[in-house]
C-alpha cells in the first residue's frame, strides 16, 4: 500500500518561531489534507490541497503532486499551535475514496 | 451546524459489557466514518458508510458492529471487547457519498476496556 511519511516526528519551538513540516507519499494520490489534533484529541482540517499553495492566516501549505510531497508552514508560532499535525492522502479503493494518515509531527510550542 | 457530535466523551466498560458509541451530524453529509486511534498513533480507518450503506469494512473484528440508522446518525456497538481495544474512537463525515474529500471530525469517544 501507499506509504505516507512525515518529518520531523517531534518538534519543539519557542513562541514566535517559524517551522516547516514535510509529508512525503510513495504513490500518486487523489488529494491531500493536513490536520491538527489538539491535546484533547480534536482533529481539525487545516487544508485540503491536491496541488499548489494555500494560505490561512499564519499557516500555509504547498503540495507538489508530481514530486509526491507536501509542506506545511507555521509562522510566528503560538502555544495554541501545540499538538500533532497529520498529513492524510486520499486513495481510491474498491470504488470508494479512503483517507490514509501519516504518523504525524508532534509539535510543542513553549512561551 | 458544522459539527460532528460524539457521545459519550468517555466510556469505561468491562469485557462482558455491551455498550454503544453514538455520532451525529446535521450538515447533510452523505458519508460517515469510524476511526480508531491508539495513543501516539495516527487514526486508523474502521468503517465507511456511504448513503447509509456500509461501503468499507477494514477487516474489523465482529465485536465492533456499526449501524447507520439514518443519514445523520452513526452508531458503533461494542460487545465482548478486549483491553487492547482501549483507544480514542473518532467519527467523521464528508459531503460526498464516494467518501474522503474534506472530512469533519468529532471530538472523539475515549474508551477504556477493563
């Protein structure tokens, strides 16, 4: 099956710092999403980004589908950005689309 | 209403108990999902319902029994679970019946099996 690899696995930042999270995938995908899971377990969809670049406030994402990777940029990080960031790719299986998650990047932002 | 609501938030059960997890959405979404997430691991797909019919079962043991009574509700019936089934159970929904695209997740039900 498809492999989804995220790096780094863990990241510690001082508040105000910038960071880049990476997601590599081993095969072509229909789509790609980035999620943030807060410390209480809630998963929030950040971006739905099959290709190109999108921005939402301090966050932006870029997917280069032909090279099978996506990047999530966090600028001016805040303590509320702490949690786990998951990349998930969409693949078709048995006539239905499935979302396959990477292992995640665990981010801790300290004041 | 742009939420997926899951109840209960926490559940503790013995191995001989029968319990149910419930999920509700009122966004008119046509696909609903159950995911299982163990500590420090990514969510793993269990079931997908599309237009109220079970379309994907990821070889989940029969002690987990999903049910979709209508387009807004999704249940997960639990019976004779094992301690290793303790996990966060996440429900999600998405607009299209074919599954995936933009998923909206609930806050999860944290299950402990004693």
